[in-house]
C-alpha cells in the first residue's frame, strides 16, 4: 500500500474500513496523465524560483516523464491500495528517483492539485465532445442532403399537421446540436483558469510563480481567490448541466427515429446492425439501441443531480465530500461519448422509405392551412377562411372524401373565392414550395441551409 502523504501526525494506523471507504484510486486513476503534467509544470517552477535546487527539479521532471510514458503506454502500475492517484504517483516517483521526489509536493496541496487535474481533464474531454457532436451533425447533414427532395407529413401533438421537407426536419437537429456545442465551449471558457498555487485554501508564503505554471499548462488565466479555487465545483456542474441539455436533445432524436421506424410511420429503416431481435417473436426487429440511448439519458440527469446535491450543503473551503464529484462526472462524459459515437454510425446507415412516405403525404388534411392562406390572399379574413376550411374538412375529410374530388360547383358552395386552381396546391411539394418566411421548409431556403451547414461543419 502506498504511504499516506499525511500519516506522520497519526499515532496509529487507520482502520482498514477507513482505508477502503476513503480511497479514490479506483476512479481518479484516470487523472494520472493530468496529475503528472501538472506536477511537471509545478516542479519546473519550483526549480526556476530556487524554492528547491534546480538539480532536484530536473531529476523529478525526468522521473515524472518516465511515469507519464508508462501512463500513455498502459504500463503504469496503479496501486489499488493507494489512497488516491496523487499518492500512487508520489510513491512510484520515490521508488524511481529516491529522496528528491519528496520535494515535489512543496508549495502544493492535494486540494489545488485535484482541482487542476479535473480542469485539465475537462479541457481535453470538451474538445473530444465537441468533435463528436460535429461528427454527428455531419452524419445528419449527409442524410438530409441525399434526401433533400423528400417531403414527409409533419406532426404536432403526434397528430398529422402539415407537410415539411425531411431535410428541414433533420436540419432542426443540427441547429439544436450547434447550441449544445456553444454551451459546452462556453463552459470551457470558465474552466480555463489555473488553480494551482491556492494550496490547501490560503495560498503559500513561498515565492511561487503561478503565471509560469499557467503558461506551461496552457491556461488562459490564474484563479483570483485561493478559497474559491479549491472549494467550488461549479465548473463541473456547468459541464454536467450542458451535457444534460445535450442528452435531452439526443433522447428526443432517438424517440423520433424509434417512431419513424415503426410500421405505423414507416419513414425509415434502421440497419439490422443497430437493432436486436426477440427471444420469443421471430419476426421482431427492435430499435433497442435507440431505446437504450433514451434510457441512458436518465443516468446523465442523475449525475448532475448527484453533484448538485453534493455541493449544496458544503461550507466554504475544501471538504472531503468533493472526492465524490468525479464518479458522476466521469460517468456522464463516458455515457455521452458512447451515445454520440453510436448515433454517428446509426445515421450513416439509415434508409429512407420514400415510397411509403409518398403514400402518406396524399392525406389532404395536410393542406388545410394552404387553403386558408389561399383564401387570405384573395381577401378573405383569417377567421372566415379558417371557418370555411373547417367546414370542408368536416364534410369531406372526416367522411373519407377528398377535397380534390369536389366539383367546381361544390367548391363554390363553401366560398365564391374557391376557384378550380385551389386543387393545384393540394400536393406536398406545392405546399412546402409556397412557404415564404425565412427559416421555413421552402426547398430553396432549405437548400441554402444545407450549403451553409456544409461549409460551417467543414
């Protein structure tokens, strides 16, 4: 078992139950790379400032680089009996270079050390998450571009509403995902403040150079208050909050795809490689991957709640409760990366059921608003136009009769403004093409949006 960094003051060994309960090496070992990089910058500063002999600083850096190489290659020996990753690295460094290793922790506490490690970890993970989101956007955009002429029935309240381009619907996903990227990157801006030098919580009387360490570790600023530096985890809460919002978007996308893959909708076919079968019903092809994505979102919401509750009752300065911020953070990041990676591949293998969709947009109830707007353009008030079309729907569509089958005389019974050319708008392509408002489902507007996103994402 690694030697405790604080053990000298204690007159007896801690109970084995205490050791087991307080150990964090099982989860904070993933911070090893960042812990070593932070230590290298710190000990270089100690040598530069002559706080420790330059020779010792150089020897420690050499030993840390050897340990870093082991971490990167997977040869690093994690000690399951160590209290935490900091103790594990310290013990291995002592074995590697001897006495100089004991000077590494000069002008530093595990309190500011772990805050640094988590911030470095998050800066790296945020870059990966943003790239994953961009890859998903590209995968969705490709599907939109290839199917830019497909018109689907749009829904509100899960009831047939109006025709929209499939590509327009898919672009709505990309818009939401872009805001998710912006939120995550915005959180990164507040993470980019270097806490090392706060020590336990009050700073140090030794002549350290925090600006040197900041530059070495590529942080934008140094933290301004030593108590705040070690005691707040709002930057973790912010990332978890952004991941929670992102997870909601992904859950809703998954729900759309699940609905669209049913026989009732039959808009898409999900590749067999992303489905499973039934142990009792041989015919089943279930979208279990999407269902598990939808279900996994609950974990991410729970991770946010876990840290939020953890933080809410803590007094200022460092408290050991903060050790428990890492498992939910790591879980949320890992879960999100898994979900994004799967969705990227899943979208690349979706087949659009164009023939089935074409049959569904024959439903003339989709064009009721188009008839209302046709009448408005002829001078009929909105309220009266709505009533006229309501009567047509009641007399025709509710009874299984098509509006397009009405004779000229029958049309005139509802309004003298209804001329034979009203039939020309009773088709899906005409409907989407009549839209004039910016941001609408008009094919010309959607084509421009596809081009814009293609340029932006590349």
